[in-house]
């Protein structure tokens, strides 16, 4: 019997104690437009973002990631629901009164100011003393390694440098939360990788809660402490990268992140096991609230499947190899199942031949998906 | 050494050929420019030269000029000549008219900036498909002759006009406040006449304003006023400079507005100049006044543009 505790239903309160929560959104609904053109950008979103964590909103274009960030920043007001920041209701506060700063996708640096003045702008607007602004600006310049460019105009910077200035500018006032809306999407791949590491380092050094938006699943998996996967205005699943990757609770989450094999099966033993089409029965990991019997979809990662002889004891499924693709770090072996359908098996080494009959080994327990 | 000479000879020939083609290109360039130069000369420099020459001649008794050199026109600007003994005494009459005109024009410029900025911002923040309609409405008064529009203003602000009547009707005043034929009337008229010249360049630069910068400033603890001061105004600076120039210059030389709304009693430079070529029959003095006005405008513009340019760069 393998029920799951790691996967939390996003609708229920999480295990974290209240004092560990930085942002608490409760039943947030946000719509745009009226009548027929009405769009529900956020549909009853409830989520907790903890202190000092690198939290990522991951989802396809138009799923409401930016909208959620704008609600936290105060640029938009929710139609319904509330947002608490460090235990305080902030719904009535305008953006300039929230201890939350944003790194915009377009950077939005002030073109009529130098790099240093851009970075000091937040503190200047807060009316901090000149000396304090100066030290903080220098500190930030050092943090993002831009000391030598302090007096440049911002339009004389490269994309990566602008990115660093935007980061420093948002971090300088030491906000409680830093919101980052796809900050790396304008950078080329190499710079992007560099900035991913840089961002992670900055988050660690400053201890500020980062809420990071991306639609790049690899970026989300490498950088985040926890990920919220969104679709069509809803948060489908919240969890650590490992939980999200290994135990996707929803079909959409499984499909969206990496390659995955989705097979049909039937639950047995009050949901404790699942019967595969080939007749083998293996353990089932049920998401909370899922039905305990009937036909279900199960998900197995390609790298969690093994190739064996068709008559081996651990061959839960059998099929015929249709294609083998070498991709450098390993091989993708495509297998047509005897019962119909195709699966992908990923192995570092393989001696399988196209056309050969093979058996497929699956993990002891597999993830059951909810649609 | 022997082959140097022919080479130099070739070089010289090449250089000569190049000189010839370049000469031809230069000639062609002048030919193409000539219509423009002719028009600038005929309608720009030539009248200016006449004005300059006339300002150093003596007035004819029935208008026009006598071809006798005289600096009287410029002397008259600052001094009164005694009719009996020809002694000069300082007189501030014309200086005062200049000062008043500059004051009114400056006031009108600032006034139209204060009214024009929110208007332009309002239009620029409308959805793109509605902006043209608003711009059309702003320029609509221009479809009516300035004279007619000024008479309309006159009807509005006179003692029996809509302003006074409604103020009396609401009981705020019991005697009409005399606006007409005062500086206030001219001030209102100037702002009304030249407001679109302020709104259009302001709109042009505000429309280009990246609204994400405004959001970024809000996000960085700037209140509405601070956003205006630190982001919107600096970014709209080219529009502000252009708008101020476009309002100040015509306002300074305005003729119809002070003539009708000032009742001919409250003179501005434009009226003073017109008077010299009309009733006063002193063309040289009129020409001198026009030239002095031109110098004043040029000097103040240079200073203004220098100053605003420097401030723009100094930021940051
Ligand atoms: N100001 C607005 N007016 C009308 N509709 C809007 C507005 N802002 C967002 N929407 C709609 O709300 C939905 C969610 O938009 P949002 O910008 O949050 O998506 P996103 O997840 O950030 O997408 P992307 O990855 O493309 O940035 C979309 O359908 C979008 O069209
Ligand atoms: Mg977005």
C-alpha cells in the first residue's frame, strides 16, 4: 500500500507553519473584460510561498503567471480572494507601499538615468539619506559585478548587463519578496545558464523570497526550491522539483514536464495496486482525493523503465523495438507494446536491436494521474 | 627612382580627374538646392533686409520712409526727445510694453503647459484607436478663423457674458467682474489660441512613453507625484521644450488677441508694431521694434534650449 504524502492538493492548506509563510494567497479570482469576451486569468488560486524560498510559477503561455505576479505586486486588484504578505493583508496597498519589488521581463530601466541612479532609485524614493543610498548602491553594484559600469547610461549596456542592473535595482531596497517575470527569456542560451546560477547565488546571499516565472521546465527544475505548475488560471500542483518530476499528480503536469509514458491500467486492492494491460500488477501511488477503483492513467518516466528479455520475471510489459535514437548522453528506445500503444525507454547503454522482442521492467510503484 | 616620376604623373592625372568629378557633383548639388535657396532668400532674407534697412531711415510724413540715415528709431525706443530743445530723457514706455508682452507670453506658456500636460497625458493613455478622435477635438477650434474665435471668447468673458451671468445667477457675485479689456482677458485669449501648439508636441512625446517605466517606478516606492517628477516629465522633456517654444513665440508677437480682448488699451509688442505702420506713420520705429523683438526671441530661445538641454544631460 503506497499512498502518498508528498503530493499536496493545492486546494488544501500546506504543512508549513504560518510563521514560515511569506505570501499566502487565498481563493484569488481575477477576470479581464466583460460579457462574451470575459477571460478568467486566475481561477480560485490558493497557494503558500514560504520565507527565503526560490518559488517558481511554471506553466504554458497565457496560464496566468504574470497576472498572479501583478496581483502580488499590486498592479492589479483581485476580483475575489485575498493576498497576505508576511501575515499582513496587502490588498488595499498601492504598489509603492508594498515591500515587494519586480524584475520586469523588459527590464524597464530608466533610460534617462545612469546605472547607479537606477539602482539607487527605490531607496531615493523612500527618502533614505544620501550616504545610505550610496553605500547600498555600491554594495549592489558589487553583488552583481557591475562596479565598473556605475556611471554608464543604461542604453549603453548589453542585455546581460541590463539584466544585472534590473536585478540590483529591485534588490537594493531589500524587499521581502522579489518577483521575477521571465527575466531570462531575452538572453541567449549561454548567458541564460550563467544568469540562472547567478540568480540562485543572489537568492542565497540575500535570503529574500524569490517568486520566479518561467515557461521553461528545465529552468524551473534546476533553480527552484518549489514549483507551482499552472494551467488555465489554476495551480495544478505544488512541490519540490523532484516531487513534480517523479510524482506528477495530474496528467497535464506529467505531460508538461519532460518526456513521460502514460499508460492505461485498472486499480485493484482499493487503489493499492494497478493492473497493467499485459496482466502484471504493480503498486499504485494515488494522488490525494483520487478515486480508488476503476480505469486510470499511470505515468512512468522513460529513464525509470528497463529493457529485459520478453520472458524475464521482471518483464511487466512486452513489445517490439521500433526505433533506437542516440542522443549523446544515451539512447531513446521506442517500443511498440503488444497490447497497443508505444512507450519510450531511455538507457545509457543498450544492446537492443530494432525489430527485436523485448520485455519492459517498470518500478515497483507507479504514479497514478488525475485528469 | 626612375619609375617614381611616371607614377606621380598618373597620380596627378587621377587627382585632377577626381577634382573634376567632385567639382561636377558640387555644381549639381547647388543646382538642386537653388529653388530652396531662392525661396529662402526671397521670402526670408530679403524682407528681413528691408526691415533692417528701414529701421535706419527716417519716417516719411505720410507713412513710408525718407532715404536719410538715422538711428532715431532705436533712440526713440529708450528715450523721449523733447520737441523744443531736442534733449533726450530716458523713457520706459516701450520697455514696459516689451516687459508686459514677455510676461504675458511667459504666463500663457506656463498656463498652457499646466493645462496641456494633463490633456496630452489623458490622450496618450487612451486606447490607440480613440486617440485620433481626441486629437481631432483638440485641433477642432483651428478650423475656425482666429478672429472669430477671439470674438467668441470676448462674448464669453464680457460683463453680460456667460461667465459673469452664471456667477451672478449662482449668487457668488452681485456685480459683474470686469475681465474684458484687462491683462487677464489677453492671458485667457492667448492660452486659448495657442493651447493646441502645446498639446500636440507634448502628446507626441508622451505617446512614446513606455508605460512599463511608470510601473517600474511605482514598484520602486515612487508615489504618483514622484513618478510624474522623476519619470514622466524627464521623458516628456523634448515635447515640453518644443511646446513651450511653439507657444511662447507666437504669443509674444500676438496681435489680434490683445487688440480685441485688451481693447487696444493694453498694448503688446504686436500692436505697437502695427500701430507704427498704421496710425503713427513711423515705419522706421516699427521696423526697429520688430527687429528688437526678433533679437529678444532669439536670445531667450538660445538660453532656454541650452539650459534645458544641459539639465537633461545632467540628470543621471
Ligand atoms: N490587461 C489584460 N486585459 C485583458 N486580458 C488580459 C490582461 N492581462 C492578461 N490577460 C489575459 O489573462 C490571461 C493570463 O495572462 P498572463 O499574462 O497572466 O499569462 P502568462 O502566464 O504570463 O503568459 P506568458 O507566458 O505568455 O507571459 C491571458 O489569457 C491573457 O490574455
Ligand atoms: Mg507573462
